[in-house]
């Protein structure tokens, strides 16, 4: 099992488009991947679950993966949250 704390830094948090993109990334992996926020745990492969967390800018989440590709899954999802979601903020602002 692999766990990683990640802070959400983009302006809109894990809502609509970023949530859908995160679910797409998570769905590529065989491992069971969860997002934990405020003691609530949801599958990172469920758009309804991810959006139901209500994660906003400045919140810290825990990514947890268990399975054969868990480490790779956590690295890719963390990169998406910390790099790609911020790039989208800059593109929208321009």
C-alpha cells in the first residue's frame, strides 16, 4: 500500500473537469486507488465519489493505492494534481 498527502493548489479544486480528468487517470491503473478527505474515503475511479468530497483550493487530501501498480498510480495522480491542474489555471487566466 502506498499513501501520499497532496495539497490542492488550483483555483477550483477537484470539481467537474479536474475531477473527471483525475478519474480518467486513475482508471488506467489496476490498483485500488482511494482519495481520503475529512475522514471520508472514496474511489478515485468514481466521478460521483470524487466530486462528493467537495475538495477546494488549500485542502489537503490523502491518495492511497493498493495493488501491483500502486506506486506508479500515486506518482501519476500526484503529478496531475500538482502540475497539470495548475497549468490549466494559467491557461484559463490567459
